[in-house]
C-alpha cells in the first residue's frame, strides 16, 4: 500500500485506516526523497468486533514517530504495542 501511494501521489504521504505498518522511500531525482508511511493502528490487543475477526491478527499495533529537521524528515521510529507498554 505504501508503494502504491508514493507512486500515485507523486509526493510524500502518511495515511492510516488499513491497520498495517508499511513504508516506501523513493528517490525522485533533484526533488530528493519521497516517503510513504502507513501508520498502523493503536488498539488494545483484546479489541474484538465482529467486522474485524478475520483480519485483526494481521494488524500492526503501535505508533509511528516522525523526526523532523525544519520541514524535512530526519528519521522515524516505529514502536509496537508491547514496547510502549514496557516504557
């Protein structure tokens, strides 16, 4: 999904809704790099609704932290649910 978004949008993009963490970094010549992140989701591991019973096992629970330098992306960190609980 991240690859599709960076190629369709022709610009950096952050999105959610599909519940999976995914990323794609593309080089676009003189424009530098384009980034596409699917941010995953943050739900409790015991979250249980009928609509997601067949897919929730594949969800990436956690947070995406973007580190910036001015308006440029300087780095990122993905922290999963268990790491966050330990903190």
